[in-house]
C-alpha cells in the first residue's frame, strides 16, 4: 500500500469518527429540548444556567475527542510513512530484482537490482503500467498482474507447464522462463509473485521477485550434453569392440574363400561353365571383405596409413569416379556442387578411408532429397581459439573443415543422437547400403583425431561438418612454390605476440628454422614491457587476445615506443575492421591461421625488406 492509499484509509476513519460525533450532538439537542420543556416560571434562570453548563461540557468533550483523534491519526500516518520508507529501503537495497504494482497495475517500486537486470531505470517505469517492456516484446501480463486481477486461472494460459504454487508463501506462485531480449544472449529467470493485502484483507497490489538462473541453466545444459556425448562414446566403443571381434573371425573365414576361389579360377579352363560360379563366389567374397573393412573402421582398427593428404584431392578423385557418376544418374533432379578452398591446408590420414567418408556422406545427402534439391561439398581452413560445443566438443586449434550439406528432409531431433550407431537407419535394409555408412564415418573421423558436428532441421536439410587437425607437412609434388632461400631470414629479431602457448611455440619454431632470432610474449601488456627495454626488427601480432588488450590496442601502444615498428598480423578470424585499422596504422601483411611455413616466411621477409 502506498502513502496516498494509507492516508485515504485514515481519512475514512476520521469521517466515521465525525459521523459518530454528529450523532452524539443530535442526542444532546434532544436532551436540551427536554431541559427547555422542564423550565417552569420560578426556575427559569436556574434552568438556563444549567443548560449552559451542559452545553459547555458537550463542547469540551467533543473538542477533546477530536484532538485525540487527530493526534492518533497523525501518529498513525507518521508510523505508516516510516514503515513504508523502511520497506522501500529494504526493497531498494535488496540484491534480488524486485518490483511492486498497485491495484491499478502501476509500478510502485522498481529496485536497483531490477534496474541493472532490465536496463530500465526506476524513474522511467515507476507510476506506469509499462513493466512488461522489461521482459516481453509485446504487451502481456506479468505474474504480478495476474494476481492483482485475481485471475489465477489464467496462469496456465500464460505460463503453460512452467509454473507451480509456492509451498512457502501464501497466495504466491513461481515460474521459470527464458527471456531472449535480456542481456546479449537472453537470460533464464525464476520468478515468484505474491498478492499484497491491507489490514482489512483487501487486495491492494502484488510483489514480484526475479532470480537470474542463466549460469545454472548453462551448467545443467553443459552437463547434459557432456553426459550425452559420454553415453554415445561408451556405446560406440562397446559396439566397436564387438564389431572388431566379429570382423577378425570373419576375415579368417573369408581369407579361405577368397584364396581358394582364386586357385580354382586359375585351375579351371575359360570355357568351363563352372568358372562362372567360382567367379561369383570370389566377387561376393570381395564385397564381404569390404564390409569387414567397414567393421574394422568402426572398431577403430581400420586406418593403418597416415599419409599427408589434401582433402580437395580426395573430393576431386571422388567426383571423377564411377560411384559418383552412378549417384548422379540415380538422382537426376539433385544438383551437386563442389566449393573447395583453393588454399586448403593438408592433413595426415588415410586417403582410402577419407574417400569412403566423402562417398558415404554424399550418398546419404542425395538419398535424403526427394525430388529437386541440392548437395554441396565444401572445404575451408579454420582456426578455433576456443572450444565449440555442438554434437562433439571441438577443441581449439587449426583445422581443415569438410562440410557436406543437403536440402533434404532433415533428421528428427529424437534420431540425431543415434545416427552414427551401426545399422541404425531409416532406409529399407538391403536396398541402400549396409547400415554401416555413418558408423564408418564416425570411426574414420575419430581415427584421424577429428571431430564431427551435425546441424539439421526437419524439412530444411542437414549439414555435416568434419574437423580434421592440420599438418604443415607438404605433399611431395612437383608444384610451383617459392624456394626456401627466397624467404630465409638474415638473423633479424622477431617478437611473436600470441595468447595461445601452442601458437607461440609453432611460430617460434618456424621462424627459427628460417634463421631468425625469436622472442615471445603471451599478451599485449607483456609485449609492451619487453619493447621498452628491447628492440625487435618485426613483431608477429595475434589480433584476438583474451584477457587483456587486443592486437590493435597493442600496436597503438607499440607505436608510442617505436613509431616505425614493423609488424604483420596473424589471426584465426577474417579480416575485421580492427585488422583494417591496424593496417592503416602501418601493419604489413595479414596472415590467416592456420598457416604454413612458406606463407608465414614470405610475409615476414617481404615486410622486413620494405624500405
């Protein structure tokens, strides 16, 4: 209840008291009329005197009653104002975001904690019924509004399956909801609203408190995802162990079938009708051997080679294969596009298994499309400076990313966690593959120490993204590259500034191999301190560093020490406005992570050779 409501209530009390006094005055008048009628001719003077005394007594009594009532009223008003001020101080100083509305839905209190949460000031909102703006995009009742209207039956309409009746507070209700417009990424709030009643039990308003549980929700979601990944990994490991044992035994049997079939073909004349039967046995045995190879891949025992491979070459070979031509013939309405990164880095692995991975994912993508559609095979280099949480948790580092996307029917939410399990398929068994395709993809990626991310929406399509760690080893080919001598160092000093230890060590090793003297700094602040007492012919500067100052601010401070300082930028991000700003200040080349020796060496050499 606010001050005005309290004063109004007390004024009503005074009016009731005045009505009582008026009634008493009427009684006095009746008594006086009786006194007047009792006056006789001999006692008139005495009766008049008596009447005056009686009237004086009545006036004095009424005056005392009014003074007493006014004094009590004043004390009660003061006490209630003080009580309200104390209540305001408690609400305002509370760390719990809180607001109070009156019977008219207008805000009475809006504390500091709620100002910080909602970014709406108390001055802006108190006295209005616009409090919904803090939480919703369109006008709708908050929980407190529902209680003010005594419309408890409407709670389920607005907070379906998200609310409960409080077990601790009478006439209070609790709910949890996500508010996408709070903060930069939205917030989860748990809120409790309770009715406010006056001393006569009348509903005069409602109070609502809010708790930011976003961090708790994120921890719960992270724990859920971690448990799900652990469950999948344990299941795949168990299935792989089983598949490996079965494949080992089947290989022994098939080895006999294949061997003797070949011996028989060598012994049977070409014109013998039995030769056809033996040939069919051999072909079937070879197909069975391919399936067993898939089982071995699933068991994480299939990738025996570790060559330097460029996935663009794997994709190119597949696109020129008979299997790809057959796929295009079987799906004439599907458009196949290949978007390779021409500067794609290499990885280490098995070309055979990588080719099979591309083939399986491309075939699955085509089969997911009914009618017209599109399948896109793409590659790119990507540097991650922090983990990505998705289907897998992808750690920071340099990766070659292979993506195969389609515009097909998508994968149901209930199925997406099971798609890599052996023989789990929505296809008709026996008509399309063995049911091992995605299980083999999983095994291959894990054997290459990579990660898988899957994004899918029913009716819109699916994207498989495979992350493979890069290698800076080169494929032995007769390509036209710059000679090592052309970008060798001449003993110049280089300062490498990067917040990631592995990146600093990599750049240091590369530059030392090229003949430079190398020092390292793990932050912009450390680099500034180094350059105050040391010289560097060139700095190799990471653009995004956390925590602390970034690459742009570091270079700006470096220029205060050495206005002609030469520098190049390395970053895992695209060329941002900050990179452009740094280059406008004098920074030379921009080298995107991940990089190879040649790329870094040429950028350093060219910058040092500038006059």
